[in-house]
C-alpha cells in the first residue's frame, strides 16, 4: 500500500521519523492506519493565503479524500476513524473457493 501511495505522488516517510510531514502507514489489528501530517511550512502558507488561522482540518479532508479515493480504486475497503479522522484500510478477507471463510 505504501508503494502505491508513493507511486501516486504522496510523500510516505519511513517509520524512523514519526514526526516528519507526509502520510504515515501503520499496521493495526483491523488492517492499516493511514494518517497525514502537514509540514510547518505548508501549514503556514495555507493559513497565510486563506487569511485565517484554521486551515488544517480542510487540508486534512482534501488529503484524506484523495488517499481514500486512490485506495478504493485499487480495491481496498477504507473507513475513517471516529476519534482522529485518520483512515483505516481494512485487511483483506480471503474467502476460499468453498465459501467457508477462514
């Protein structure tokens, strides 16, 4: 999934620098958690151009919509967490030919 996001042009930093701006993909019990952090420079620029202090939420919504749309197009099931607004990409459930599940 990280490679698909990188190929689409998203910045996906490695795990070593958890505070770096970009998309973060972390394994969770349900599948993968995808979160986004804007750089300080980008946040300042958008606030300056918008002429107001609040801009982070709208930026996050735009990035989430783009990421979600891409992952859904690639066949993943994507949901939004209720507490942080980050995305959860559900683990694929493999159903064998006999249809009995795992």
